[in-house]
């Protein structure tokens, strides 16, 4: 009996399966930042001068601190050590004078001087029409 060639379908040529993609690494623990992010070193404690800000407010605050002698950067909280979300209030102002854990525990001069400067500059910045917040509500966090 003759074979009906329209009923028999040839198998498609064998295609090698695509190699599985390597798993993407977890989100980097390096914060997204304006000027100064390269100065943030894991293992040191940093003073968070202000948190939960929008980007422009954080950048203005960091610029004010830098202009007045306190190195600072606007840093966006990203997944990782300084977790947050991709939303307008996910920025913070970080003072870029990192201190060790032993300096923090001993309340060293480096730690106390940063806090004094934040209180002093915060009182000035709060009265600035573009400022409207005080750096006196700071917090220290260790960068992992």
C-alpha cells in the first residue's frame, strides 16, 4: 500500500537547547549615589543625616553639608544593606566620615564632631527656604 506523504510529517531538525543562563548575581550592595559614593567603605559606620527624602531634597541637603565643610552624599536606598524601594522617598543624606566600630563605641572625637556639626548646620538649614528639615535627627549605621 502506498504511503500518504501528506500524513507523515518529518521531525524538525534537532536544535540544541539553549544553555541555561547563569543566575544573575544578587543586587549589588553598592548604593546608587550622587557625588561621593565611592567614599563609602564597607565595615565602617556612617551617620545618616537625613532619610526618606526625594532625590532633589537629598542632593540639596548633601550639597549644603559639603559647602559647609562636612563631606556628604545623597544616596538612594537600594536592595541590600540600605534597603528601600525605587520610590521618591528612598533617598538619604550620608556623612562620608566613616568611623570604626571601636571609635563609635568609645564615642570618639570623630563621632562626636560629626554629630555636633550636624546639629549646628541643621539649625541653619532648617531656616533655609530650600531646606525645611533639621539634620539633628541623625542615626549611625554600619555599612556591610
